[in-house]
C-alpha cells in the first residue's frame, strides 16, 4: 500500500487504474501475478515494480484477482 493507492498513482499506478487497463484481458490474472512475483519495468513508464519473491504463486494469483476486481477510477 505504500507504492500503490486504491484509486490514484502514488509511486506506481492505483489499483483501480491497473484494473481499468486490464479489465477485458483474459490473460491478465496470470500476467499480473507474474509481475507481482518477478517484478517489471516499463509497463507504466519508467516506474519499477520490484519483485516480491516471498509471495507464493497462489497468493500472487489471489492478489492479482483482487486488483482486477477494483471498480473503475472516477
């Protein structure tokens, strides 16, 4: 929660912004779970998503599905 706001960008995009971008992508839960565990860079500009290697695969999938369930930003 220190890097992502619920709605708006903090360091990285808000969860609602992520959900909006990937809402209709059937591959999104798997892709986002991978980004949570392995990290990424360049998806949202020059922002770095650090890897979260302590998060298990099932937990990463659950987190990704929660992010994708967020309503569209106002």
